[in-house]
C-alpha cells in the first residue's frame, strides 16, 4: 500500500509540517498526511458507519472521531443550552459507534478509531497506521469480545501534567476496571467541559469502556490541571 517509487520533493517532516498548518477537517488532515507518505486508501465505501478511510486489502477501517461528537473523556464539553437534546445525542452517537464496530468486526474488518485530538501528533498517528498496514495482523492487540484495534488515548494528551509516568493510570479518572483507557463519555452530570483547566467541570460522568463494554459512573476531579 505504501508506494516505494513515489517521488518525494519534500522530506517527510516537511510534508507533515505543511499538512499540520492547514486549517481543515480532522479526517482530511489525516488523509493528507497518509497521502504524503505514499499511503493509498479508499473512501466512501458502503460499509456500516461510513469509515473515513479504508484499506481494503488489509481489512482496516479507520475513523477519525471528533472529541465533542464521540464523547472524548479529555475534551467533551456539554453545551449549556438544550441539555436534553445534547445528552441524548451523545449517548446515541457513542452507542452507535460500538454497534458500527461490532458490525465491521463481525465482517472481518479491523477497526481503528483515532481521536481528533490525537492529530496534534499526526506523525505518531501515521506511524500507528503504517504499523497496522504492515502485516501487523498478528501483533495487533485484540479485545476480549472482538478483533477491534484499541484506540490509543494518545500519551501526550492523556498525561496532562499528571506527574510521574509510573502512576498515570491511577490518576486518570476515566480508566476502566479492566485496565483499558479506551473509554468514552456517555453522559455528564451537567454543563461544562472535561478539558483540563476548565473553569466549569461537570461533577460526574458516565463512561463506557470500548474494550470490555462495561459502563460506570465516575467523579470528575475538579482539580484536574493541564498544561
Ligand atoms: Zn479529545
Ligand atoms: Zn473495560
């Protein structure tokens, strides 16, 4: 899938720098970055959830999930108006994502979901995808219930001034009992943003683990400080 004889006038990091600077939709950003390294994907394939990028031969479906629409535990922000509408919207979206995953996985696709915020380090995302394309079927970490690829809560974004690397997991409030950090927000207790340093943080949130599918409520720490 990665073309070897593609002419490259710019170095890879020059390309990346150009791509990063453009103001565009997240999925376009990722498409351009993959294109820049010679990675060829398909679009608009008639599959559940309409994946943002598809690699047919490698059976890999990729979604770029917006932090607001898909319940990012680091960035979800509950609007102050039409609370009920947004509440039901979020739950519907998050549960639909999981049904989409199941449908694709049962049809033998691998599903890779990238958070919009992870594109801040787009080179790392591209590296992950290249790894998944490079015959990595055997080494990809799989979930108990299915074959899906865990979504990486990106390390730089997840750390947010939480101190030593060793105790990151204990300090992340959205970690599932199964140990997975790949959880999504189903609901929050009131308006406000989960972003670090947010002035108004909801008191609690309901989360669902993408790996084991349990859901639980967690207190949102009010002193969750970021950089
Ligand atoms: Zn996010
Ligand atoms: Zn879990």
